[in-house]
C-alpha cells in the first residue's frame, strides 16, 4: 500500500517535513560521500556578504547554483560544495559607518581603527542566521559548516601569497594616475567597480566658458583680431574642474570659425556652430586647428591668487613650480577632441581626467589639484570648503560675473556613482597600487576562449569586450577593513619589499610588533616592522588594504589556504581546480567572474572555471527594478511561506532563459504552483488513489505494454529523459525544466485523461495492469528527473512510490541515479501521430464550441481535412482516442473543405481543419441526455462525499421521455456511477442526497445513497 495522498496539498508544510527528514537522515552529506571514489565535480561558491538580509536575487543565484551539482551527484560525480563568505571591504565598512553615524574617514580615525575593525568583524555575520535559514529552506545544498571566510588569517595569508607571486613577476606597481575616486569612502575604485555603478539620466550643469587669448600671441592670420577680446569657447559638465584647467585641446585638422559677437571675437569648431545655435552669427574668419595651436591664454583662476600650489608634469614626475612663475596656458592639439558634442575645444585639467593627464605628461602641462580626498574645494576658490558639486554653481557664478560665461544649461547624461554608497565618483590623479593585468591581456582573452558561457553571447560580448579593453587593476583601497597590502617600505631609503606569508615575515631581521593572538588586520599589522636590508632603516607597511574583489577572486586557492596547507597542494590534481561550474548574476562579469579569471590567468596562466551560467536580473511584476525606495521589493520568505520553496524554484527555472531578466511576484509564483505543481500532484494523487483501491503492487513483474497509449507515454518519457540529460549536460536547466513541464502536461491532459476509464473499470485485466505499470514508471522517473529542480516534491513522490513498497531502495531520491533513457522505447512516429491526434482533438473541440454543442452531446461524425497520407495512417491507428475525445461515432478524412457536408462546423488551424456534423438525431439527443444524467449523478456522489470505490443506489423521477431513456440506458448509467440499483421514486427517510434538474428540456430528479 502507498501512503494515501490528499488531492489538496500544502506544499510549504510538506517541505518542512522533508527538511526534517533530510536533517535526520543526513541526506546531503550522504549524497556527497556516497560518490567519494568517483570523478570530482567542483562548483565554486561566489561568496555573498552576510551583513545584509538575503533577497530574492540571492535565491535566484542559489537555486541555479544548486541544480547542476545535484544533477551531477545523481550522475555519479563526487561533488562536495563548499560555501563561502565575503567579509571584507567597503560594503562592510559602510554599514558600520552608517550604524555609528560616521560621515567620513576622519570619524573612523577618531574612533580608532582597532575599534572600527572590531565592529566590522562583528557585523559581517549579523544576518548569517537569516542566510543559513534561507539557504536551508530553499533546499540549496552547500556545506556551510566548512565555509571559507575571507577575513580569516589563513585566507589573508593565501592572499598575500598571491600578491607576492605577482610581485615577483613584476605585475604589481604603484602608479600616479587618474583613478575613479569616491569622495565619501575616501578611496579609489577599480574600473570593474566603476562599471557597477553607472546611472543614466544624471542631471549635471553644462557650461560654456570663454578663455581669453593673450593679445600678444595673436600672430599671422590671427593678428587681424587684436582689436577686440579674442576668446576660445570650451564646454564642460564639471565646472569645479575649471580652476585646474591648464590647457585647451583642439583638433589640428578641423576648421574653426571666428565669430564677431560685437564686443568680442569667439572661436569654436565650424562643425559645432549649428549645434550651439550660432549658425547665424557673424562669421569673420575661418582657421585651421593647427593655426590655434600654441596660442597662449590667461588662466581662469590663477592658482597663486587662490593659495594653491602648482606643479608641472615633467617626464611623468610632478615638479613643484615657484609661486613667482608667470603662468601662461596654451592650446594643444590632441586626438581626443570630439565633434559630436561641445565646441570642438576641450577644457583640459590634468589632475581630473585620464586623457587630460596623458596630455599633461606629453606636453609638460601645469598640474593643479585643488580638491581634497573628501571631494571638497581647497584654497580660496569660490566654493572653498564645499563639496565639488555644491561648488559648481558658485564657480559658474564667478565666471559669469567676470563676463567669461557664454551660456549655462543643465544636461542629463550617464555618470558613474560609487557602487556601495551612491556618491558621484570624481576622477583624480593620485597614487594607487596596481596589478598589471594589461601585461596578460592576450592570455586573458585566449583563456576566455576555453570557458563555456551560458548564455553564449557573454563570452565575446560583455566579458570579451571587458577583456579587450582591459586596464590595469587598481587594487589598493585607502581604507581599514580588508586584506592589508603586504608591502613594507623603508622609512629611510624608500625601498619596498613584498611579503608572501607569515613565516617569511617572521623571519625578517629585526622583526617586531607581533601581536598575540595573531590578527593580520589593521592596525595590528601596521605595528609590525623589521630592518631594511639596504640601509638598516625601519620597514613599515604601506597603509592601504586590498580591494574585496581581490579576496573573492583569490578563492580558488585561498579557500584551501594554498600553498601553506599541505593538502592544498593537491588541488590541481584532485579536481578542485579549476571549477567545473560557477554561477552568478550578469553584473559579476566585471566583478567576480573577472577577478577570478584575472588572478588565475596571472598566477597559473589558465582559467579557474570551465562553465558559467550568467543570470539575468530580477525585476518586479511590471518589469521594473526592485528597490527599497520604490517599495516593490518582494521578500523571498513571504512567497516561500505561502507557496513553498519548490514553487519559487520552479518559477525561477522556467520564467525565462537563464541570461534574461525575469519578473518576480507572488502572483507569478502562484500561477506556477497551479499550472505545473498542482497538475503533477493531481496525477500523482490520482495514481495513489486507484492503486490503493486496486492494491496494485509495482514490485510484481513488469506487465507487457498492451496499449498504444502506454507505448506512447513511455516513448515520450524516454525522449524526455534524453532531452533533460542533454540540456543539463549543456548547463541549460531552463530548457530541461520546460521539457518536463510539457511532459507533465501530456501526462495529465492526455495520458491520464485518455486512461481514466482503464483505471475505473472493476476488472484487473492486462490493459489495466499495463496502464498502472506505465503511469507508475512515468511518475517515478519524473520524480528523479525533477529531483535537482524540485528537491522537495521529488522526494515526496519518490518516497511514497518507491520506499513504501521497496525497503531495499535508497531512502532518498537524492541518493539515486539519474534516469537513463531506454532508446528502444522511443517511437518518434507514434509520438508525432499522437501529437497530431491531440491537435485534431483540440481543434475539433473548438469546432464544437463554435457550433455551441457541449462535448457531452454525442455527434455522428467528425471530419479531418488537410493531413498528409502518412499522417492519416498514424491518426487512423489512434482513431479511437480522437473519436472518444470528440464524442463522435465516426472519424472521416476528406481531402478538401469543399467536400464537407452542409450542416457542419469547421475550425482551421494552419493547414489543418477539423469539422463536426451538427445534425442531432433523436437517438443522439437521447444519448446526450443520458450523459448529462450520468454527469449529474457523479456530481451528487462527490457532494455526498462518497469514496471513489463506493457502490451506491440511485433514485430518480423523470418525465415520460426521460424515464424511457433512463430505462434504455440503465446498464450504462449503473456502470458509470457504480449503482447497484436504479430505483424509481424516492424513499422519504432523509438518507438520500438529491437534486432536481432541468436537462435538455426534461425535468429529472436524482438522488444517491450508499449501497
Ligand atoms: Zn563610496
Ligand atoms: Zn632602507
């Protein structure tokens, strides 16, 4: 006997029981250990930060991370999955700063680095309980007990080892470059972090400034314009950079127009006249860009008048110039002047732009840096002491006052913001530590060729482009809570030294400052000093820490404390490196996917992962981004609480291809529950119900498949196994899930529907046993196919269908092998014939609906038009099914719609038409009436809560015609309703459930009572 199954099911409750069972039977661990001697399958967990609650996007990546290893285990692989936690970096520091009410780094230093880092340490696992609970609840199987933690000393030490390897290869350097800088966090960011924070439609000022040329420098053709002020017009969206302007850039081959504006001359590119509304201005001359090169102009803000020091970029070095220097800035020719925006004359501030800085180096330009690391204007400029964006209008105002503002507008454009704190980034020239990834660009690109990306377009698109345009990785952060950069510098001779491990550090001459217990974080590591081998000076660590993306990118080695732990030395031979599989959302192409790839290429000249599923984002029901401020965030626990984890999983697996965005809402999940999970459940409970009534024993020998329907569903099943296996082998769980969905639809809406009668009939003949055997086979195999996707529901079905009849069987579906297709059972011809039969039936039902004739009313004939002879042969074999579905007496094939009888209704779909003969003879009408009566009696049985197998006595009263029809069809009615007697008249003892009906114009009173 199987456990009785209710047709009404609460999936969530069921799942809670399954969770308890897994815990009790230690199923996850056993599923892994069972395969210990087999080939390893490695998935790397991209470490989340547990200092915030997990959201639905985390559920998305976690279920996709889960499905593949579960499948691989059932395929026989040894697949331990180790969890991990990202515990360092800006995200953590920022949360602590918020909690403490800090506004800047000064607040942190006042508070104390040791105390601040202690708070960071405490905060990283603030929500770890929520993470663990959700991870368990959604059935994501991952070893959290042995998870790697990036703040552990062992992890940091491996990180140091990585830095040292790169250092020894000459891939680490300190450079003075323009880098994106977050003024709030007070640190540089890497280009991949910048890529995470672009915001469209950012409003900024758009100002046009007149730069006055020194009259003396107007020579040759330009000497004609000495009679009035002569200005070059330049455009900027960052007025705060204007005090740092030290050059104007033009394109030497472009044409520039000289406009007479009345009181002055104005110059801009001829190609930009119209765009700036100046096409009608009085043009008095036209010159080549090369004629403008070398023109000297007056500083907008002479730095010496604003208490600002000035340097000059000489051979790439900054050399301070005396405050007595007379500053002349001049026009230079560069190749970055665009004719698509602005004026064709580009304001150049070497301290604040990458190309500006390059020009500065090339032409030895002056270098003025008048903004501090918090983004505040220094010196005595307008807006001094204020944040740059606040200073923008004040600087503009000052220039307007001096008659140097030509026009001032606002624009909307795309601008980068800090990915963590949302502050607009500023581009600053400053010292940072870099990893010379560009030295390995070719290896990064060729390594990518061997990685399988799902979806494939990421490989040469988003990721490939990123590698093509690779820039060196600015990996230092002027922060506190992170892996300290293991570089020590001599306080006397400035020589530097990189440390690759703890023992190496402790072995240094004059080593001191070690704190016990060991903590490799700041400020303790900053106290460690040793002696310079060059000059015996004191070696002190540089104060920067490392980007947290470096930490997570180092996880392939750092999670095993490579190379310090002896066992870690085996990772290259035992299958732990590279990973077979990783999976995260698409934003990680420039985050973790990149940092993993960069570090393993630099270290080992090979990729660290072979297959990647790159997931699209999650949107709300309307397709909009979820955000706290919009209030449209859907909490995973709410939906799981209502519909269960499997429903959420199934929705996420089937809603859209892995790489596409998917909408998410409670409603969408509830639809999935209804359409797929409840359908499967109904088939399952149908089977259990009848199998228990018939005491069906699946352990008995296999019954020969006697029915075409059984042959068909077993063919579909094996075809499905083949397809799902191939989809999962090519990392496409979405295609696999959708294939299962289609199969379950066939199973429910065709196989079971067509087979119902076979289960109902009382005799246990070969046909019935064949049906049981086929349906049993389908359900068991489907539960195994589904196990990686819906681990809970699969377990439920498997345990009842297998474990309750076979005590020898593995006690969990997750300990079984994935089904293997029996190709000999696949009959493609039968499959296409059956699909055509389903299609004909569905069109035929539409024809009935069009004619307004119920399906229960038998009709004489249906006609099929437009099938090929080969299709006709297939359909003829299945004619019984179609005849029954369409409730007709005969099925005919005609070659032309014109050959159809007059009184017919036709529906056409593509080349296929199906027609029904609408003629209703008295005989057919009577039969229709009987069908109605039977249908009502079945309804009464249900209302009276009779068991399916209960025999009943049926009572009736009817008009003369109906009574005659009932008596003619007595056998049929009794058989269909399990009635032992048909009794005319009602007993008045109140034991009968009865109802009065008007059916096809006849009054019929019906009643039922248990026999
Ligand atoms: Zn920031
Ligand atoms: Zn020294």
